[in-house]
């Protein structure tokens, strides 16, 4: 029904991923990093859905994996935020560049 | 369960050990009771073997065979015959007694019970395996498994010089077992097709020179364990420094592994070499008997005296083995059993006294017979058993040994008889110094033996008395196998 | 039909553009709360895209799980640490430039690959319908093992998160 | 079989008493312990006496069961009641029971009363087993257990240092003989292939000496005789018996006078066929017996402890019996063994009664006890007369038999020595009697009183035996006893000789008279004689210095050897082990130096180099997560670019 080319969707997801990656690499706030990671995961999900339709696999496969990714994303967020809270409580900061105990 | 009875016997202690590992450190009561229950269950399994074991047959029974490492034709091969059955039974018995002994003793020593009982049960598995393995490779592994827990048990829970004693024990035995390993490999590469299977190896014929060399290698391994005269110096140190229950295991069971090795491997595999070395073994046995006796006489440390008496008594086992005839073998095997029970009991008694007085200096005691009448009675009982009083098991075994050795060499037997006299001397001298005479006021408040300690000793006494009064019950299990062994060695029964 | 198709097409591109813009917002906004809101918007947009791809179930999951659950949690966390996400503090670190350059290179490379690859599929396929039933069947048959593993991971993460976030006993 | 199997009960009943007493005596039975022991002993009597009389009438009992497999045969344990064992059995049950009754009074109030009776019951059990055993191994087992009981009972008052030493000495000394005995038995087994008395007798009667030469059998006989030397306190192992008097007096009577020490003589009688098969061993037996008899009597002349005098007298009399056996006088020796058991037990019990009444043991503190302790005194004097050999008491008949054997078999020297011994016996016994019971009380602190009836009645019981038991072996009954024994084993017999009897009576009466003259009339003579024969007196008083000699030449070297070997063990053997260890440590030290300066030098250089490189590379480690992520990303990027061949 829809008639946009696959390339366009892929380029879109690439851009989304790039934006997410930029955020992950540059945001100081750890929650910000987590949010950015969500973006990247979503970009990957879009790709999964699209690729499933472009190959000979049954189209459900891609969506099933997308569901798995979503579940893992939830896990990431849950554990990540728990770490953030623990970190905040112990060090009074949630800036990634201020936590560098393992520095040389 | 009965189809793999021997495996169950061997590995039940190990299962118990791992159950202990899962328990929290502080659950002292649980740890103790589970350890005790494990030894009891193992003993129960050994008792299960009685109806299954056909005493009148000489071959291996209840055999379990499985390929283990096919590349080298190494098998998991367990089996029991009239030689190993008494030893397995002895192990189960002594383990329970030692475990009961540990209940009081290790608590006194302060903590780390979990590790202690874990190692203890591991040790039991090793000993059981040693007595049941019929594959040389498997045998070697169990042999070494025994070494490691023993090292830690002496090294951690021992007396003031425990590190020295533990290292000495470990190095000594390890050196011996290395020679044995070389011997095992030599046998393996000398067999065609290559195998570690003892039942197959026994039917092969080797050249005399080869036999002699390999026999010597095995001899070193076993001789250190027994211990035979020049290799015995680890024994007093290890016995004295080890905690009481471990001394009991050491003297009661571990020493027998050496002489068991002779009967199980050296003799059937190298009968010609055994005959060639017969005089040497006899001489070493007699030296051990007299030498151990004299040195025991000079001791002022109770435990050391018992330790040296072990050297002397194990000399009788060797003498019986050296006789290489029916009576000698029977005496030797019976002596292995009865020495296990008697010396085990004596070490327990040393422990009882040490726990109360915190000294083992014989000259420091005196007149305890008045304060501790029950203890005195039991100590006298075990001493008499040890010096071979008729009616107790030590007499029957020494008598059979002497009867056997007399048919081999009159001179050696005559000299060994001095050992009997020496045993009476040092044991009675010990009794005189501990129990008789005036009471040293320092000990006027020593309590008599308690029920827990009594429970470790009474079963041993029952066995000593039972065998002494009617030795046929146990000898009937041993004789067919020993006669079979003698036949394979080409001797007349 | 033509018009409808065109409208749908335009809608799709608009959706994509919107999502990208919100995504930029997520990354660029100083106020973390705002960027979280942007993320929510972007996620909803992506859910719309799923609908467009005829992945209705996934869209529903996206809305329910992401927007409903995950976003709530994130916003809670933001609020708990609020005073640090104020406007005055610098929200980006010093490696913006190398990051940007690297990402630009990545985009170039991948885009080139995408454009060079001859995608074998007709555009029709993108719109092919997938049934919820099919997904369910796949989850319970072929992918039942990963499914179970995921649930175990979820449980573990749940417990782990609780333990990590729990206030230490003052013992 | 019914009559046969009750015989197993004879030793088992006292054993049951032992078990009950040792386990429950101290706590539950207390003074009733004695009754248990006495009752089982009486029960044993009731079973044993009919058996004995049946045997006296010509019956014979045997039964056995398999005990142990030896070689390719079976060792069977069981009993054999033949004339020899029946006579011993007769003596043991009666004397044993009477002594236990006496002991229940004597030991009254002792804190370890039940323990005492447990030991005594065990002893009775062992002694009865020994008497009726049918083979050497069972015999040896019972023999050793008797030794144990002796040890335990000598050391009964173990708080006394002297008792502790005495029991140690007794056990070890007898053990020395026992080891010889065991070797002898083993040799016998090697020669004849059996331990069974009947089979041995049968084989030897047929002249079958086994495969080995006769000299081997002779050696075996000598070794077996070692057991006798130890147990029956023969020279040179007699030193333990006087010390054994540290035990309670009933024990001295039962074990160290009547039964256990006689077991050694019984051993020779039991293995008499062996000695007969190798007659060249007989002189050894005779010599040992003769030396013992004379030497002990000589020592007894000067002793002052009432029990020690009796102990030396026992040794002397045992020497008598052994001498008799050595001259093939089986009947004579056994006869004396039986009669001696009765009157010597009586003497000891009398002495015990005296000690009980006066609480002293030194005869120099006694005196004039006849009036205060009439029962004791009369019975004691009767027993002394029997021992001295005054007709018609039992001692006269049995001693006369031995003298007759010596005289008739041509051992003239032995005859005169024995006669002299008999004279000395009469002398020292009446020295004891006169000093103890007559004259004035020497020590005012001693307040003597007669013992209770439970103690005096057994005395009278034993008097019966001491008086009457000589008859069955006397010419009055035509040596019935000797002929009864001879049924079993052939041995020479002699016609009674008036000369021997006269000599014997003269010696006895002479000894008594001399003792009377010296100790009743002219007490100062004793002093002057002692002064006149100073060396002899001191030799006798110090027991031939044997204890000192043993201590110096045997015990000390023995313990010293132990010390030396221990030092050898610690220094040389252990030292060599430690030396190997030390050598290994030295090698270790050398290797250590090499390690430190050569191997380590290289290693350190590598370390420095690494540090230097590290100072450059470590900058990467910023501790900043996103930094790592960036680097990872860039690396990934580079990988992709390279992989896609874009460069």
C-alpha cells in the first residue's frame, strides 16, 4: 500500500541511529545517555522490521526480534536507572565525565 | 543401589562433603551431624555388602567396569575381594569413630569445622577408592587424593609443629608415590595390549629383571606409607602433630594402604621379584619390629610412643607378608585389621587425656587410675590388646604371623618375638607411668572419660574382643582370597 | 486512490522528518525533561511508522511499553535528580567535535552502501500485512527458547534493579 | 554329650561373673559382687567335682569346635578332661572357692571391692580353661590371661609405688618366659603339625617325631620349659614372685601359691610325653628345679616379711616339683603340686589372717599371737607341719615321693640337695611359727584380734585337704594317685623305701627342733650365727643380689639401647632426611642468586621498558566512559571503512 522506497526508510533509520549515537557520545547526563540509547535501539528496530520484509524470511521474524529488543530496552532502562540512582545517592552526581575512578 | 554398591561406598563421603560445602559456615550442628551421618551411611553401605559378598570365592566381586579414558585404555574399575573387604570395613568403622572423636575435639580446637569435615570426608573417599580401585591409574589417583586432605588436616588443625609435620608427610609420601607412578607407567608400557587393568596385568608374565626394577619402584611407594624401617621418620612427626581423629585415621587406616598395596599389586604382578626380595623384606620387617619397639621404649611423649609402636606393629604385617605362606598372609591381613582398631583406640585415648591435661608427657602423670577408673580400664584394655594378650585380636594376628614366618625363617621369628617382649615393656611402662603410683596433685580434678568419648572406643573394643575370642568370623572372609593369591604366586597353600 | 496514496506517502515522509526533528531535540536540548518529552514524541512517531509498515502489533507494543512504561520511569528518574538537569550546567562534553566527525563519516559510508545496494524487494512488500497471530505463533514455537530466556533476563534485571537502587541499610 | 557340654560351663560361669562384676560391680553390686563370684565358683565346683570323680573312676571327656584355620588344617578349641587335668581341676575349684570365701571377708571395706572380685573371677575362669584345655594355643591364651590377672591383682593397690613396680616386673618377667613358650609351641607345630595334646601324645607314643630331627623337638621342649621358668618362678626368672606379694593376701594364696604358679609345673606335666620323647632335655629341668629349690629355701632363712618367707617357700617347693618332673617323676611332681596347693594356700591365708589382725607384715613386730588368734595359729601350725613334711600330713607323703624318685632313679646328688632343702624348709617355717605365734608380743602398738568366721572357716576347710590329701598317693593306698596318672602316660615307678622316709622325717624334725632351740630358747644365737657366717647371711638376705644384677646388666642396657636408637632415629635417619631437605634448600639458595642477578636483571629491564611504554599508552585510560565508547566507535568505523574497501 505504501510506496516509499526501502532506501529512504533505511536512510531515515541511519540518521536516527546517528543522532542517537551522537547523543550517547556527547551528553554528560547519564539519563541523557540512556535516552539516546533508546533512540539507537529504535533505529535498529525499524531496520529489523524493514529487513524482514525485504528477505525471504517470514515477516513475523523481524517483528518478533523487535519485540525482544524492546524487552531488552526495558531491561537496560530499568537497570541503568537503578545504577543512576545508586550513583546519585553515593556520589551526588549523574554526569558521566565526573565519574572516573578508574582513570590512570 | 546394590548394582553400583562400590561406587556408592566410594563416593557417598564425597556427596556428603559437597552437601557440607553448601551449608553456611555457622551451622555447626548441621555440619557435624551431616558429617557423622555421612560416615554412618557409608558404613551402612559397607554392611550392605555382607549379604552380597560371597566369602567362599577368591575372585573380585561386585565389579564395576566402565571405560574412562579410552585413548589410554584407562578404566573406571572397582572390585572387592577378601583382601579389600576387611580394609573397606575397617575404613568405614574407623571413620565413624574418628568423626565421633572430632565432634568434641575440633570444637575445642576452635572453629573451621566446615572445612575440616569437608576434608575429612574427602579423605574417606580417597581411602575407600584406594582400597577398591582395580585399575592402576584409578588407584594412583585415589592414592594421591588421600594425600591432599591429609596435608591440610595436619597443617591446619595440628599441633605446634604442624607445618613441618605436614610438609614432611606430604613430601615423603609424594616422593614415594612418584616412584610408584613410574612403576605403574612401566607396567603399562610393558603390557600388551596396553592396559592398567589389574586383573589382566596379573595374568601377564614379565622378565625377572623388569619385575625386580618395577617391584622396587612400587616398594618405595608402599614402604613409605607403611612405613618400613628407614622410611619411617615422617610417621612420628605426623602422628604427634595431627589432631587426634586424624592420628586415628593415619594409624588406623592410612598405614594399611601400603601393606594393602603389596598384597594387591606387588605380589600378584611380580611374584618372581617378590620371592627374590623375600629375605630383604623379612630383614626390614624384623628391624622395624625391634627398632620400633626400642625407640618406643625411650619415648616420654605418649603419642610418640604409640606412633613408634605402630612402626613395630606394622613390622609384623610386613613379616607376615615376607613369609609368603598361608599363615603369614592371614596373620598379616588380620594384623592390619586389628592394628587399625587397636592403635586407633590408643590414639583416641591419647586424645582423651590430652584434652584434659594438655600435656602428653608420660613422666608428668601418675596415679590416674584412681581418678579415672573407667579410662584406666579402657587404656589397659587397649594396651593389652596392643601387646598381644590372648583373647584379644592382636594375639591372633601376631600368632598367625609368627606361625607363618616361623615356617620361613626361624631366626627372624625368634628376633621378632623380642618385639613382643618389647611391646609388653613399653606399654606396661606407659601404664605404670600414667595410671599407677601416687597421684600427681596437679591432676586431682581431672574428670573421667565421658559418654561421647566412650562411644568412640566401645565399638572398637567389641571388635577387638570378638576377633580375639573367635577369629574365624573375620578370617573366613579373608582366607579364600589369600589362598588364591598364594596360588597365583606359585606357592603351596 | 492516487491522492490517498500520495497523502499517505507525504504523511510517511512527514512522520520521518518529525521523528528526526524530535530526535535532534532529544540530543540537543539542554533541559533533560524536555529531551525526554522529545523522546516520547519520537517514539510515538516511530509507532506511527510501524503502522505505516503494517506492523500493528509492534506499534501497539511501542506505545504501551516505551511510551507508557519506559518513559514514565525515565521521567521519574529525571525528577529525582532534577536539580542537576538545570539550564545552567553544561549538558554536553568536550568530545562533541570528534564525535560529530566520526558520525558524519559513518553516515556517509553507510548511506553510500545503502544506495549502492540493489534492494531486491518490491515496494509492495513493505506494505505486506503481518498478523498478530503469526507473531504469537512464532514466539511460542520457533522462538520459544529466546522468549523464555528474555523473561528470565527480565526477572533478573528487575531483582537486580531493585537491589541496586535499594537504600543501603545503615548497619 | 549332655555330660560333656556342661564342662564348657566350668570356665564360662566365672567368666560371666567377671563380665557382670566389671561392668556393673562398682555401681550396682558393690559388696554383693563377692557373692556373685563365690556363687559361680561354687557352681563350677558342683559341675566339676562329679566330672572329676567320674574321671577318677576311669572316664574321660573331650569335646571341641573349630576356632581358626591354620595352614591347611583347622585349629580346634575344646576341653580334654583326662586324669591329669581332673586332678588339677579338683584342686583348683576347691581351693579357689575357699579362697574366694575368705577374700570376701578379708577385702571387706575396700573401695574397689567389686573390681577385686571381677579380677579373681577372670582368673578362675582362665585357670579352669587352662586346666581343661585340649591344645597348646588355648592353654597359652589362658596362661596369658592368668598373667594379666596376676598383673592386675599385684597392682591392685597401685597407689603404692612398690605395687606399681612389682606388677610391672611380674608381668614382664613372666612374659619373657612366655615368649619362649610361644616359640617352643611354634617349633612343636612345625615338627608335629598339631597343637592338640591328644594328637601330640598319640604321635609321640607311636614314635613319630615328624619330619624334623629329634634335636629340633628337644629345642622345642626347652623353649616350652621357658614358660615354666617364667610362670612357676624358677631360677633365673624367679625374682618377680617375692615382689608379687604386694598384692592382697588372698591373691597371693590363690595365684601366687596354689594355682597360677603351679600352672608352670602343670605345663611340664602336660607336655610330659615330649620331654619323655627327648630325655636329654630332662637334666635341664632337674637342674633348674634343684637350683631353685635350694636357693629359695636358703633365701627364706633370713627374710623377715611374713609373706616373703612364704613366697620363697613357694618358689622352693615349685623347684621341688620341677625337679621331680625332671627325674621322670610325673606322679610325684603332680602329687606334690596338689598337696602343696592346699597347705600353701592355707599358710598364705593364715598369714593374711595375721596381717588382718595385726596390720603389720614384719615378723619382728609380731609375737605371742597364739593366744589372741587361736584358729589362725592352729591351722597355720598344721600347715607348717605339712610343709615341713611331718607324717602323716599330706606334705610328708608327697615330699617323700619326690625324694624317693630322686633316690631310686640314681640322682644321688639331687637327693641330698633336696634333703637339705627339706631341712631348711622345716627350719625357716618354724622360725616363722615360733617368732610369730609364740614368745612375747614384741611391738606394743600391735593389737591383734582373731579374724571373723568367714575367714577362719575356709582355713579349717583347707586343713582338711592338707591333712587328708596325702593318703591317695601314699603307700597306704598303694600309690593309687600315681598309678591313676600313669594310665595316661607311662613313667617309672618305685617301691617305697624306709631309708628315704627316715631321712625325710629326720630332716623335718631336725629342722623344727633347731628352729625351736634357736628361736624359743636361745634367741641370741640367731644374731651370733648371722655374724659368724656374715657373707652367707648377706647372700641370703639380699637374695643372691639377683635383682641388682638384673637391673645392672639387663634392664639398664635395654633402656639405654632404646635411648640410643631413639637418638639414632632423630639424628641419623631423620637427620639424613632433613639433610636432603637442607641440600635442596642450598641448591635453592644458589638458584636464588642466579635468579636475582641474571634472570631478574632481564626481567627488571623488561619491566622498565614496559613502564616507559605504559606512560605513553596509559593516557588512553581516561576513566571516562563516553571516551571509551567514542574510541570503540571510531575503531568500528575504521573497521567498516577498511572492510568495505572504501579507502
